[in-house]
């Protein structure tokens, strides 16, 4: 598991100059202090490849020729035909394997993992690469005072094997995903219509409320099913849309706030990559017996939770 | 299985007036005589919903509440956050089920079916809706003399059940999918970069050649695995990118040309919906003992084949 972050940092002061939004105001409402921005020539495909490279650098003995499935997630596509999954496949040079890109908005990481589980169950794959990559700044209108300051860019890559590969592996105990498109203003609360351009979030308050509701509920379901108390978790990694959502979910669950992992302060909302980048950040520190839940909620609406054990 | 086609017809004469391309010239090179164009307010999401409605109208006793998985495919998204799969879910009002949209370019139908097979194998779903929808005209530059005249709009929906539901069911004997992104100019031969806008196909000749190669090969693989001769097929339904590709694949396989199903003459290239619309067109005519192969090839590159039996 590894992440890629573009080097350019955009501070809150950029939005103060642009839109008159004070840094303290942004921090109080979102937790965001700064975010990363992809450089010229970077996009969702190049960042997916860079995250894959970072992953391979972490497992020096591993031969990418053993990869037999690639699933990429993004709602900020560079190319919907030569997709992020294709870009990773081309970079690796592993031909003739199932390769697909998906979007369930900010929930794509967990839908991708669930798709991988399906390929494992049918016996069509044993070693899958999941890559999530968001180039929010390509579709963001910085001058949008409602949501322009929220978004950041980044990517992460996760190798999933049916068989244990090494001592740093985590076991995926269970994944739950769900669409909740019939709920509320799911059809208009957050949208990215490429032809009309731009990410907009006209109903941020409803997204906030539904995110708190769904991430808490699906995390509790997963805890219950596996007979875990909240504080049996080493980390809860919620989708990084707003620090106040994370705080709310943590509080509802009765979880020690120190166990909630957040990177939105440094990275902004990196879409479906946010929780994955968070997981990559703590991957190397996890000890035997660790339990981690990644929970997501996004536009559409889509939600999910995944329990990992070491 | 059912299709939705927008009502507006665009004839070749439109491109004669616009670009000076003679209708005979277009027909000789592509087989296309006319194509459909989505109306104002229509898009990939509304057409996905319309195809779903057409499907439900075909199975009057069926309760959509029994659907437990939705997979939509499109490379011409209306919204990458509230995706086509979400739009279908919201329309059906079936909450809290896995819902995901995908793109493997023109091959998405088969990747979607393969994903469904995975959910069936894990036991997480038993009754899935696959919807493919393309709004090519939203991203097409009609003035592009290389490819502007190729594209049409349309959608199709397929209900897949783990258990047999009725006498009109087909059995999915096998699905093969593959990415071939490392091959040739897969990264630039056909692309749709939403930020830069537009579908372009600067290397159409290579796409043509690879389509002929891959669709023939994967179809032959499927025939061999199931001990079928080409003329044991009731229909071969190839991806509808160019009538000459279909003719070439049919000839290479030694298949009776009358058994190759084509709709590109009437519909143009409807992307990942093309072969699905073709399947919907013959669905009601298939008799017990029928064998049908759907084979696809698209940008990226992605390819696949599916054997259906009645």
C-alpha cells in the first residue's frame, strides 16, 4: 500500500486572496489548512501510475507480472476511454488481464476492493492491484466560495493477494458497500458533470448529515458482525471530506478521538483517494493484532466500510 | 434485456452539409447510414433509466425491489459523482445495495457482467441489473472529419439472475475480459479527455486492426472452450464500431455472414451500448438450443467475449 502526492501545496491564503475566505474560517468549518495540487502534465492517470510505482518500490522482490487484475477508481477522469486502469496496465506492461475503471464517487476504494473479492471468488484472479486517483483541481472552480477551497489531488495503490505474500500484509476481514441514491438530494447534492464542467456541492449540509449517519452506521455494523468494541480499533479511517464529519462519526461511535485517522488538514478532500492515502500513511506502523476500519461516504450517494486485520 | 434509443435521427446528409463527406463515402468506409442523437435534457443517466424502464416493461411480473446489485457502464458520463448506476438506483428506489459505474471504454458491458459474476460468487448478490449507456454526441465534435460522423447515442439494460426466472432467460455460459493497454498506441488511438473535451480517434487504422485481431481471437477461444464450431452460433454480435470490422471478424472465423448481427448501419457507433442493443434486438427471437457470442473491443484497449445459451 502506498500513496502519491503532488508536490505543489495550496495554502488557505490562496483562497483568502482569491475569494476573501479567511484561513481561520476555512479551518473552523472544514479542518483544512492546505492541500496538494497536481502539476502541469499530471492528471488522474499519471498519479495512478505514480502511486503504483510507489507501491512497487515498497515491495522490492515483487514481480508485477504476477498481477492478474487491475481496478482503478476516480470521479475526476483524465480520459474515460484510456482510463486510469489502462494507464496503470500500460505502465506495468502486464497484458491480457481484466482491467476496469470505476466510479462510485468518494466510495470507489471499497467498491474496487469488493470487485476484487468477486474475481477472487470466481477464481479469475489471485493478485489484484487497486488504484484510486483524484485530480479534483482539474474540475474544481477555485472561485466557488461554497466548495472551491475543499479539494486536493492525490492517489494511492493497494496490492491485494488471495494468498499471504509477506509479514506486512493485512487481512481483509470484510467489505460492505452500498448505494443510497434514493436518499434525499443524492442526485444534486454533489455532482461533477464534465460537459458542464466542475464539481459543485450546492447541498453541503445534507451531504454532511448523511455522511455522519451512514459512516457511523456501517462502521457499527462491521464492529457488531466481528464482535469488536469501537476501541478495539487501532484506527478508524473515515472518508476525508470534512474534519467535523470525522469528529462527529468518532463521537457517535464512542471511539477514542486519537484513533481516528485524518489527513484532510494537510491534503483537503482528495475524493476516493483520501482514506486510501490515510491507510498508506499508517500501513508500516501496524502491529500484529491491529484492527483497522476504513469507512467512506460520497456523492451519489455511496457508502461502505472495510475491516482490515493484522 | 431491452434497449432505449433516442428518437432524433441524424442522416449522413447532415455530415455532407457540415463537412462535405458524401453519404456513399461514409457508408463504404463504415457501413453507417444514420445514427440516433439524444434530445435536449437527455444524457447518459436519463438513457440508462429509460433502458431500465424498457426492461421492466418486458417483464411485467417482476418486482424491482428484488434487484440487489446495479452496475452501469459508460465512457460518456453525464455525471461522474451521481453516476448512471446511481440514477438507475434512484429511479428504482431500491436502497442500500451495491451500486457502481464503470468504464472499460467500448468493452464495459462484458466487464460489468464479469463483475456481476463476482458478486454472485461471493454470495453478495443474486439479481443484478447491468445498464450500458452512451451519450457520444455530448462529447463528439461533429466537425471532426476523421471521426465526427461515427457516433450515435443509445442504451441497453440486462437483468442477470443467479436463478432462472423464466422461459425467456439466457444462460451466461462464460465471460472473458481483458485489457490490452500495453499494445500499440492504446494510450492515444481513441481518447475522451473531458477537460480537453471530445472523443478523438487519431489512429483509427490501428484500432481497426486490433479490433479485428482481438475479437476474432477471443471469440475463437470461447468457441474452442465450449466445443462449438462457428456455425453453431445463432448469432455473433460484435462491437459496433465499423461494419467492415464485423465483416472481417466474421470472415476470419469462417462464420456464415448472415449470423453476424449488426446495427451500426442504423445506429452508428453507440460505444459500450452497441452490442447490448444488438442483443436486445434479437432476445425475443432466440429458440431453445441457441448459442450467441457477444464480442467487444474498445479504446484503451479492452476486449472480451461472452457466450450465452438458451
